[in-house]
C-alpha cells in the first residue's frame, strides 16, 4: 500500500435511472467509484506506522482494535459516537409498522443499521483538489486481466487456461449503493 499514490480516486462508468423509484425511467451515464482494495486494521496500523509515529505497528493495531470494540459497545448502549476529524456513528432501526401505536412493541423492530455522518473536514478533503483516474468497468477490468494472463501464458509457452480466473464474477460497479444503480 505504501507505494500507491494517495489522492487519485479510480472510477468507472455505469448507468443510473434518472428516477430510481420508476424502473422504466430514462438512464444516464454516471461515474462509479472503484475501490482498489479494502484496507483492514492490520494494514491501517502499518500505514499509520509509516507516517513516523513513535508507536509500534502492534500498539497501533491494538488501540484500533480496542477502539472498534468500544464503539460497538457504545452504539449498543444507545450512544452516538463522534470521532473528531472523522465523523459520527449512530444507529437507525428497521421495523414493521402498525396501524395503532398501542399495538407497537419491541417485537416490531426487525433490524439495526449503522449510520455514519462524515465530519466537515473529511467532506472538504474529499472534494478539494481531487484527481480521478478512469479505470473502466469491473467487466472491462476482468476481461483485461484475463487477456493479460492469456498473453503471459502464451509467452511462457503454457496454454493451460483452466488454472486462471477472470475474477469474482462481479460485473457491477461499486457505485453508491443507490438502488437506482444499474451498472451494465
């Protein structure tokens, strides 16, 4: 991760319904963010260490792990959690409705969702002087990866194409999770 340029958001193109609530509405081409990879806590701890902190990678990992457990504990206890400079975490509830408030009980609650509201400095940082790199759709990326593997195998004199895979089979963009995202 340390060798990767930070500050260029990769994107592909996808189709989105103009009006997501109407499945037959017109479609427009939109940018969809493409994640390079997901950074987990051990990699994040390593990255923080690379910024010159005096703390060891293990110490940083331990603090982050404990912080995650404490955030979950606080959310389960009904608190919102604000991490200054990052944002505020909270919960929202899913429930089945009733026609009368007297009929509603905790049994009507069917799920809990995590909410996150980014801090203003995060929003500003993500919207100031950013650069974007077009990387194609996931389908194009998978096809290019397979072509590259085939070309390399041909150069090596091997023709066993059964050992390679073109990816996970995911052909959709990462998008925003918008139900109107109908990436080709």
